[in-house]
């Protein structure tokens, strides 16, 4: 039996992924500056990269990194204070300040609180959506700038810029490192959930590029969602979002055909759905509902996803229930996109004509003008009603609007099918 | 990627002796950490093999063998399913587990989408292969 020492660089990567968020969160509480905290954590990482290949990975790598980062923080603060005050007192002050919240002896609650503060600051509304996403993946997901750039198909320099600017914005605005309370919590939490779901969706149906899905990104979002559920167990919408992502992710391997083309929900081979994730999703949805959150927008979307997950075949789908869930969703979170989805559900429950009437009511909706799914849905309903020529024009229009290569292919294929036959699809 | 972390049986687990309070508490805390980090998908402990059985397949014959089974160290006593980014991450997590006394715990990667489903998402290829095999067998007879 071979006992191999693992490659220290890979071990360090893994330790970083496990420890970085806690490390940055703990440091941010001490130095009250997320940007600085991250730099200190990075410096500790560099120290580990120098030291560990020779010394081996320490037994408690997290504590090692924290100690290394803390020493740097003390040096830095001492130097800063030196500029302002006399040597001796400054040194003592800083030592005392650093000693008080000692992470080694910190309780788990403290770590949880720190992480939660980090979540809220990374998703702070003064930052742009792109900056929130980048900062969240970087600070909480433990992703490198390069990994984030690859995931979002943008140059690494762009992501680096976004992160630098975001940190500066937070520092300039003196955003406090704290968990929002009372009424503010709800709106700030909505921003956090939005960021996580944005990451998930970019992985689930990529808005650009050659691949229809990027499962890695879905996994990153899922992990963040699961972590958040652990940090805020009493918030129903946190479980609602977790449920939604678990159930949607359960279909990841069924969403792609042999040539990498998208396979739509009703055409998917349900045997490929991941039952473990479905069970986890249903359990999370149950938690959200028991906490009184059945009408929350994420819980409602999860409930819709659960309807599909529970149906053994596409034909068994409870469309009337889905249509009524969409109606509830329009009430709690009105949006033209939800209306469009409801139209699809209504068409399945009551026929394409009923659905088309709802879709047509959306044609003048300004926010849907460039949205490819509007002509795509309309094309589908027209085709079912036997209006092939109109359907074809809609599919072609939809194809011209999507930026995803795979999806464009699928839409053009449907357009071509309309051209071939004039009979309604079965 | 997903890993199954397999905990092997020992004399105690095979004798149906439950771990003491202290170990249970430590393991509970460790599990909580895994859940909070978003790593744990599932995890279960198994009863002693004396409560299990094996089925042996030979041609059309199925032989049922009741537990317990002798090779204690090769038996599975429990497992976790973890979602992590690399094998190394699974290793780093496992290193934090509160085991002792020479216990060995195995990490195995679970097959996933990228491994085969992408090339055979509908199971079409496998079905074809099965058909082919059946055809060949019938020709032999």
C-alpha cells in the first residue's frame, strides 16, 4: 500500500476553498475593511504557498492561515498608527484590539455571524449586480478571479477591475460590517438571494457562449445557497431559493442532448433526473412552507419546479396547479416574464388558444421587446394551432434575439420544421 | 464533483455496539460543519452485517446468504455523499473528521454527467449495446 504525500499546491487550493470565507470574514471584523481583510488573507495564502511545500500542510491549516494573516494585520495597523501617534502606546493599543476578538477561541456563532456579515456586504445594494456577483464568488465561494472570468466568459482583467472597484466603493461609503436588522434585513436579504440565483441561472441556461449549461457555476450557487440556509435557518425564502436550485439542478444532466443541444423540460428523459437533489429540494421547500413562507417568490417557484419533479411523465404534470402557482407568483412578485410563464402553463392546462390570448396581451410589454422567449413561446402556441407560417416567423425572430449558440440552433430547427409542414403539431 | 466517503466496519460496529456519547457528539458537530459548508448531500450509518444479506448471481440461480459476514474490515459501516470541487477538497474535509485508532476511511468519486451522460443522455447508446449483446448471444445458441 502506498502512502503518498499529496501535492502541497493542490492541498493549499483545497484548504483555501474551505477556509477562505471564514478567514476573510474573521479578518474583516477585526480590521473593519473587507478589501483589506481579503488582501491580508491573500498574503497568508502566499505565505502558505512558500512554507507548506517544505513543512507539509499543518494539522490545523485554518488556524495557521488565521495566525499568519493576523500577524500581518497587527504589523500593518501598527505601522499605520505609528504615522499618527507615538510608538509605544500605538503598539499596545493595536495588540489589545487584535487580541479581544480572538478567532481561535471564537464560538461557532461568532464565525457564523462573521460569515453572514460578509454575505451582506458582498451583496450590498450600493454595488452593481456584476460587482456583487464577482465579490460574492470571490469572497464567499473561494473562486479565483480567473475562475470567475472563465465562468462568465469575460476577460480576467475585467473581473479584477470589478472586484477592485467594488472594494473601493465599499470602503469609500464606509459600509458597516454588520448584519442588517429589522425591516432592512428583508430588502438586503432579497439582494443576497438575487445574487445567488443570478449565478445559478448563468450556469443553468447560459446567456452567452457555446455551451447551453455550465454546471460548475450551478454547483457554486448551490453551495452558497446551502451555506446561507445554514446561516439563516429561520428565513423561509432562503430555504425557498435552496429548494428551487436543488430541484432545477436535478435536471442538469437531462437538459443536454448528445450533441450538446438543449433538451426542453417536457422532452427530457426523467430517468436522468437526480433523485437525491429532488428529495433535498422537496425537503427544503417543506421547511420554507413550515416557516410560513409558502407565498414567497422563491418558494412559489420551487413549488412549481416541484410539480414537475413529482410528475413521473410529462403527461402527468399537474398544469392547473402550476397555472395557479404562477398566478400567486404574479401577485407576490409581478413580472412580465412570470406572466409569460403563466401563459405557457395555462396553454397546457386549457389549450393553446387560451395561452395565446395571454401571450398576445404581453406583446406591447416594453421590457419583453428584446426577450427571445416571447416569440419562442408564441411560435410554439401558433404551431400548435396550425398557424405554421406565423409560427415560423416567430421562431426565426426568437433565434435572432438569443445570444446562446445552442439555443439559436434549436430555434432555427423549429422554424425549419414549420416551413416543412402545415399541419398542427401533435 | 461528488464523492462517496466510505467508513469501514470494525469489531464494535459489527457487534452492534453504538459509539459512546462523546464520539457521537463529535461526529454530530463534524456533520453540522459539513452541512453548514454546503458540502454534505447525504450521509447514513449502517446496521451490523448480521442484519444484512447477500445475493449471489450465477446464471439463472440466485443464492441468498444471510449475514454476518466475516471480512469485517472490508464491510461498509456508513457513508457520506459530498459535493466538492476536487478530490483534494474531499481529502481536506475528511482529515477533519473525528476518527482515531487506525481507522481508514475511503474516498471514491461518483460517476456524473460529464463522465458518461453527456455522450449518452437518453441511455440510447447503452440500450443499443444491450441489444447488440443479446443478438450475439442468440446467434451463438
